[in-house]
């Protein structure tokens, strides 16, 4: 990964976080966090992973994010002077869910070991 790509990723997550906090209205009962960004090597595409709590608002928050992305891209284009502004795609970050499953399995193994001893 080039330094320019890394800088683009950092810029997008910083600017998008600020944009979401100031200009996008998510349901009051939920928390949306941008967890990471991956920009393609040609800087034309970016994937942004969101973490949504509680999970029941995931679909709603993805829809809201998708609607707001064009306005964000316009603001980013005005701020930057580059040939391309990446086309942004949102995905749900399931890392925490996977970590919870692994943690539960570890706890289960520990309980099974204590039952054996």
C-alpha cells in the first residue's frame, strides 16, 4: 500500500466521521462508528466499515449512510484538489461479533476443563 493511499484512508475516515457527526441524523437510540476504510490502489473506490449498536438499526443506518454519501463526496471534492474522489461503499463491520464468538468458545473450553478436573 502506498503512502498516498494510506493518507487518503486517514483523510476519508476523519472527514466522514466529522460529516456524520455534524450533518447526518441517525436514529437517537443507536451509535454508529466508522471502524476502518480501505481505498483501492487507483484511488477510485473506498470501502468504509461501520459498527452499529444496537444491531437492529444496522439496515437503517446503512440506508441513511448511502443517501448521505453523495453530499459527503461533494464536500470532499471541494476540499481536495485531486482528479478522483473515491466512490464510497459501506459495509457492516462484524469484527466485534466474531471476537465475541471466539471469547465465548474460549470460556466454554475453560468451563469444560474445570468440569473435567
